[in-house]
């Protein structure tokens, strides 16, 4: 007999309510800090950017990081398994992810440039969008190593941790749990990630970036991989901004760069090729002596849920379909490396008890 499926409505309501409470908490923390300083946000961003960035960090911690940690606990999941906190990713997994980010850069820059050209001017020239671009340019005007280090903390470290734990560790995991389709979960969570930044011309490029980070999380089964790559991305932009405003770099990272279509295509193709080398090994033979069966079911929905959950916990799970394609008879099996069998069975047992 198959276990019950996840209670989507109950879990979605919990996710939304906790996220709403997190935004209220983050707003309250930010508001309390601004009240202490006695300045509104708009004036603070121009007069004291470091204080503004600290206020924004408080907002991110309350609005994103707190819900990302609270929701799994309310669902009675262990944080280390839910977010993939352990084991630590290999050096190859980290540096290959960063190499893929660099090869993807021309494509992302081109998408942002052409999106700005094609979008209605009312979207990109509004007062709010102009204010965002002014703020973005201001934050890249770094004058000293000490200021660079502070902005790495406010713009690279805290956003990378808070946003990745929420959008990849929490939201993507929930979507995959509900739908059983990693690709759809990655696309939807990346859409929310792009929408959070509220920048019209940068929406598509951030969506592609979110898809890329979601793919890294799904393939590596470790939250630290997208956190590290996200941090690397933000730190790189900060460093380029510093070099530009010091007169050492002619290219302005805050400006629009027209990228040739051929270079965009090459960028995407190279990234996809490297992506084929990324991730965990797959089962090659049903009787592979290094793999073993840990679960069997007739429910394809639950089988996909368990496979995705094991993969998110750094267990290389493979789903083997032994159902007749015409009549639907038969069952599905989940196989894992023998070295991971005991852990996989414990994870499955816990999932069944919580279902």
C-alpha cells in the first residue's frame, strides 16, 4: 500500500503564512533600525549607503532566512537533510559551478540588454525603476578596501545565504515535493527569485540566473553550492564596480552592454556542455554490483517524490520503472549506491512516517 501524498494545501498555506510573517518580521527589524537612526530609507540610501545596506540585510534575514529555517521545522524535517547542509560539497563541484557562471555571463548580459530594448519604455523608465538603477550604481561606487569588505558582507554574503536558503533550499524543495518534477520546481522558484528583485530590464536575466542556481542545487544536492556561486557572482560585480570607479576598468558593470547574438549563443552552448559534466553518477546497469534497491512502490507520484527528496539530501538516487507502458501493471524501484543504502532507507522511513 502506498503512503499518503503530501498535503499540498496545508503545506502551501504554512509556507505562505510563514513567509508573510517573515516579511513582517524583516520589515519590523528594518523599521526599528531606521527609527533608531531617525532617517527614512530614501534619504539613508544616498547619505549613508552602509547603514542602508545593513537595514536591507535585516530585512533579508527576517523575510527570507527565518522562513527558510522555520518551515522545515514545522513540517518536522531535519534542517541538514532538507537544505542539504551535509555533506560538504567537493571542491570540483564548487569550482565547476563558478566556471559555469563565468561562461554563462555573456548570455545573461545579452538577455538583460535586449530585454531593456524590447520592453515598453513605461516599464523601464518609471520613477521606481530609475531609482533602482541610481541606487545600484551608487552601491558600486567603492572608494576603499574597507568599504569593499563591508559591501561584500551586505551585498554578497547575506543575500547569498538568505536568498538561496529561501528560494532553492525552501521554495524549490517544496515545489518539487508537491509536483514531483524538478524542472518545473526550478523554473517556478527562479521566477519568484527574479520577481523579488523588482527590476524590469533585469527580470529575464535574473530568471535565467535563478534557473542556473536551482540546477546547481538539484544536481549537487547541497545548498552550499548555490550559496557559494551566488556569493561569487555578487562579489565579482562589486569588484568590477570598484575597479571601474577607480579608473582601472573601462567597462561599467552597472551599464548596458550590447552582446553579439553569436557570443550569447556560444556562451549558452559552452555552459550546457560543461553542465553535462556536472552532478552525481547515474546507474548504468540494473544489476550493477555497486548499487542496491532501497524502495519499491506502485505509485509513480510518490516514487518521484522520494527520488527527488533523496537527491536533495546528497544521495544519488535513481528511479527504475518496471511498469508495463501499455497497461500500467508493475512497480517502480529506487536504487542508490550501496554505501548510501542505510542512510537512504532511514530517510525513506522518516518520509513515510511523516506522510
